[in-house]
C-alpha cells in the first residue's frame, strides 16, 4: 500500500458482523512465555506504527466491538467512524495488562490526557455516541440492518477525500503528524 500510487485512501473494516476487532487472543497469549509475549507485543506495535505511517489517509469503520488491540488498530488510523452501537475500550487493565500497541500514546492525542487516563485506568467500554462526543471518533452513525453503517459512512468520507490533490493530502497528513510530535 505504501508504494502503490493508485491507493489514495485505505478503509479498515471487519468481515465479522458486530466486531471491528476484538483484540488479542488472550487464551493464546496465556500459553506464551515472556520472550514470546515480548516479541508478539513488538510485532503488534510495529504493525500499528506501519498503519499510522501509511502516506495516505486511513479510516477505521467501527461497526461493532473494538476492544484492546482492536481499539489500538482504530487509533492507528487517521480517522474513525463508528456505529452508535459500537463498543470501544482499552480494556487491558481489566485483564491485568497494559495497552501495548500504541494506545497509551494515541488515545491521549485524541481525547486529552485526563480522559485517556480515566478510560485506561477503568478499562471502561464506551459506545459510538460517547466516543464521538469526546473526540475519539470523527462520526457516529445509527447502525443499519446490514450492520455496516460505519463502513458506509467511511466510504462516503473516503469519496470526499478522493477528488483532492493526492500530493497535498499526503503532505497535509505528514505535516500534521510531524507537528503533533513537537
């Protein structure tokens, strides 16, 4: 995707109805030794960093659960659209873990430090409407009978981006991403 000049916007969605991404398989993780867990977390963090570093806009279409690493995936995207009924949260503390794939850095950038700490410390799950009101998602839409309302809104948003000058959009993303780090 990084080098394909034909790619102008990337939309992340799930093929599983009611779930954007439920995060890591904790049963699988429980079978790993410390070295394997460390490697797993590093690979996951690298994947999220690669998604965040894509030169084109990325949009997460959250039509269901986005928990733990699933919300970290959405946070790695530039824009997020959620069904109002979607459930999101960095729930790792409820399992004795910490968000390990960038959530502790990306969530405060979206919602502010105090709110990010509250959400991470409590492991609270919020719906799409709450997420929109706090700035975690750009848009919250009522779910449709197909279960793909967020995806449909994400496509509409992508179609708004497509006619814009590709170089200007890429440079805008780069400038914003570098500027937020200052």
